[in-house]
C-alpha cells in the first residue's frame, strides 16, 4: 500500500514514436548511498541525476525539473533507453536507435561514469533497434555478467566481460 507519492522530476521530452512506440523517460537507477536517482530520457537523449530523490516531500520548485545532465553524448547515445548500475559504480545504458541513429553503432550498450566519462560500448545486435532491457550480476572480482534483451531476435543474451583493473 502506497504511503506517499511525490513528484521528483518532470519536463522530459515525450511523444508517440513510430520506431520506439513511445519516447520519454525510461531507465532508472537509484543510488541509495548518495540518494541520487539517475534517469535516462530517450527523447532528450541524455542521462540526468536527481539529487535527494528519496528524501523529497514536495515537488521541485517551479513545477518542473529534469535533474542535472550527467551524460550527453551524441557520438555514443542513440536514444538512451534502459539503464543498470555496474558493481564499479559506472552506468550502462541501452540505445533504442530511435534518436540520433548511427548505422555504424546499432544496438549498443554504452558504459560511462556518473561524472560523464565514456568508458566503452558493446553491441547487442548487428541491426538497429535490438538493444532494450539489461541487468548485471558480478560473478567475481574479475568478471561481470549482464543480461541484455535483443528485440530484433526476440531473445535474451547473457554476456560476460572482464572488469578492468
């Protein structure tokens, strides 16, 4: 049973879309230690940080606030969609390819720091529009596995990668 509802952010680009069905805010990751809610916005093609998100008792001033942009990268972001937190604190975002599409980088998952530094990317599918949902599991100190939805093949792929030193 819900005890309280509080608007913590608004103002993101949203609209129906032929490629992605609906464009709007999509991915969420909450950092409980620092009380920051990270939000991907497909239409804005950016990742935002909302501070004090878990402790707000009233809406933001002026009725609307997206948060602070922490990652905006037209080279690597192509419709920021799902998001997950890596064990090292980095964020991973899947690209819908519905915004700012790049035929040379289809269906990518992008890794970056919460300070906005690009780390790398991994292809989920060779065709555009495949990368969708994702989730991570740390196997050990040296490896991380993550599951990624490939909408093109209608499958779930499990990938294991080495954690850099």
